C-alpha cells in the first residue's frame, strides 16, 4: 500500500525544509536532510512560518538554533601513505564502521554495526555493501559480514524490503538486489545452513520485487516493478513509490523540472527510479542517450536487474531444496528458466554482439552501450558464443588505460564516460573469468588496481569513482563532488589483491 511521503519523511513537506533546500545555503542538498531537529519538526515549522517574513530574519541562524549537525559531517581521516595500501584498507574498516544508534532525524536505526561508504554517505547503502563484503571477507571480518546481512534481514522484516539506505528519505525505493549474493558469501564462510536460515527474508525480498504481478494484464502491462510482455513473460524494472523531488536532491530535481518547457506526470519518478538502479545518473536512462531531460527510467527493463533477480530465483530454488521443500524449489527453477530465456530474447543483440536494456513502451532495445552488459556473463547465463562477442566489444570499446569505462557516452553524468566504478570493474572481471577470457580479465583488474594505487599515492584517498580514460585526472560529473572513503572501492581492491 502506498504511503504518503508526509508519513515516511514529514520533514520534506515543511516550508522550512523547502526554503533551506532552495536557498543553496548548503552546497550539497543531502547535508540538510541529515541534520537532526532539536525539537518536534511541527514546532520548528510553526516558528519558521511566524519568523520568516521579519526584516531581520536570518536563515543560517534559524538553522543553527533549531537543528543539530549530522555528527559525522565534519569527520576527517588522514591516510599514512607510507603504509602498504592493503594495510591501510584493512585498518580503514574500523573508520567506516558505524555502531547501532537510535533513530534520530532521518536515520533509521539498525540493530548491528555496519559499514558506510564514506564521505557524504554516512549510512548503510544496499548494493555498495556487497562489494564492501568482498573486501571484508579477505580481511577475515566475518563478524562484520554477518552483521551487515542481519541488518538487511532486519530491514526486510521491518519494512518489507531493503531501502536504498537507512534514511527515511530513501523509503519508497530499494537498490539493485544483491542480498542473495551477500548471503552466498556468508554461506561460503558458515555452510549451507545459512541458505535455510535466511530463506524467509530472501522470499520476502522476492515478493517485494514481484509485487503486483497478479494484477498484470494486457490492459495493465506494468505495475510497480513488474512488466508483462506480449509473449506472457514477466520481467522487472526500477521504480519508486513517489513522483516527487528527492528530499536529498530537492533543489537539483526542482530546478531540472523547471528548466523544461514541460514535463509529464512521472518525471520525478523516472529520476527516483534511476536512483534505485544505483546508476544515478547515466545515459542508460535517457531516451536520446545524452540529455537528462529525456529521462524515462520506468519505461526500461534493465538487463542487470533481471540478471540479479534470476540469481535470486536460483538461490530460492536451492534454499527450498536444502529445506526439503521440493515443490517450491521446482517452482523457482521454472521461474528462473523462463527469465534466463527472456534475458537472451530481449537483451542480447546478435548484430551488435552485445546486451542492451529493453524499452518495453517502444518495444525495442535501447542503443546505449553500457557495462550492464557484463551481468549475463557474471551470472553465467550467456551462451559461450555470445559471451565472446561481448568480450570483443569490451576489449575494443570499453577497456581504457585505467580500467573499463561505464558507458561510451560522455554526458557529464557520473555513470558515463570517462568514469569507471569499482563494482563494475569486479562484475566485468568475474564475468570474463567465467567464460575463460583470462587475459582480458586480468588486464581489466590490473589497470584498475594501478589507477587506485596511483590516486592513493597522490592523495592518500580511495575514491568513489575514477577517470579511467585519463587516470592522472580525478573523476568528476554528477550532482556532488567525488567522495573519498570508499567502501566498495576498498572491497574490490582487496578482493582483486587477494583473490
């Protein structure tokens, strides 16, 4: 059932919130969403409405009097670059660990310690956490891995899904469903009983992504995150419950909408759905593969999302089998088989030798080349011949001096050229290894690691993203400056280093 944004994050509907966000008082819109009201927000709102038109009203002073800063806002960490990078990263886990805290402001409480990415991101993030876990495994921090998995299980039980992050303003959307892969890492450490232990929450997450499937028909083709195609196959898209500006990027969203000559209902939802994808933002989501004002995310079936849900179906089949539920296991095997066939049908382009997202409204493939194409290789659902053509495109067009580039389009968005991101380097490497393309896989890995090492030596930082076309230049683009920390970069580097 749809909840009103006013119920999940009432702060965003107040006039004081809108005034601060639109004032550019904070260069980063996320800053104020993480501030903590000193008293009930309703009382602050009444006070603001009474004072804002007074001649000597000072917005900065009002904020200081009525809100406390996020306690981690000014946190700084200075690296010792004389240490080996692996030693630095093993020690950095403690810096990035947050202890359980009571819900305050926008923060949603979690019962166990967790890893944050770093920089402006001082809360847990869903898909980031999988790649941090890969590094934690090499650092033998199984305790933290289990804590992270249990925190996500808690969120599924309490909310019904894993939100983008543990902030109230993230409610309404999730992120790429990597939870089954996190459970698999824990299973590697603790045995098959892990699958049966987490079976109920894995099932509940699947129900979230498939919610609305029973209401689909030829007259109602799309509902929530599910889409019925003409051949009767059901595939998934990214979505968000709300069609309103994101509180954490309120000014940016409002100004973008106001810059358009017109924008249709659903415009803000396309933006929010792209945030659910984790690729916020990328030419993948644009009709013309260039301009943000053509964003149409909810009309797209993404190849990476459907590969992740295929993996969840296979995991559920295995978990049910281990639990002795053979009938349920077989049901998920059938669902996985149907989706696997659909991935080949709808996403692979034999002429171009590559995988593409599918626009179900236009009933045609998108033509944006992106690293989402490596997901069928990572999950080993591509035919060997198809994987070979993908590898050829990766080698010819995506491989750069510093690793593999995210898309071939230079748009100024951070999930486009010239940037590379740790999770996609890992997915590319592992996908190539699955099909025996070891030379290319190692080239991707080695170039990426050298880029990480070069920037670390220059700056003492591991950053959120890197310029892989020109590794000597720090990455940019997007709604905020490049961040340091950085959870998933650390995790992938350690996984590449230690295997």
